[in-house]
């Protein structure tokens, strides 16, 4: 009888570990970013106005001369409209940049004036902002960025 109890206990523990790992994995994934969801886009517009527009522009236009380095050696805030390069990146990269900065995305030594928003915005708020930004892109640009997400 003892071996059956041990097998049952080990099986139960294994099930609990797998369930916990599954919940951790689901919890570690960024929320969905859907530029066709009016509620998410509206929420994102409000967060963008409060937290992003001061640098990236009310109309996502970015700062003037955004491709030319400042005296500090850093680049001005880029546009997030179709004229910029935001849409070249999948949602996962954009989410990581907003939440944790450029550290894991670009080569070591790259400096940016963009703050990290971990602890400032929730994951859902970051996803909402991305949905708002994407909703402002023309259909062709949205389709190209969707292909980047699929890769």
C-alpha cells in the first residue's frame, strides 16, 4: 500500500507543478493588443495623452528632427505614426521597450531619454497604448506590422 500512496502523492505534486507552471506562463504573457477593439483603443488614447504625448506628440508625430542626434548624443522621441519605425516591430518588442526600456532589445551602450514604465503603467495600460497607436496607422501599415507579429 505504501508504494501506491507515494505514486499518488508524486502524481498529485506533478499535476500541481504543471498547473502552476501553466498559470505562470499565462500570467507572464503580455495582454492582447487589438487596434480594432474600441474599448481598448479608447483606454489607450487616455493613457497615451497622459504618459506619451508630451514626447511623442499629440498626433504621434514625434519630436522635430527625430533622426538627428541631440547634443547629448541621444535621439529625440520618434513618431509613432506611419512615418516612424514603430510599426516595423512586433508587439512583444514594443511592449518590452515601453515596460522595461531598450536594455534587452538593442546593443549594450545604447542610451535613450525614454523612461521605463514598469511600476508606472500596468501591463494592460501598456497594451492599451499600443492598441491606440496601431489604430491610427493606415490599413497597409497595420497589415505589415501584423506580419511582423506572425513571424
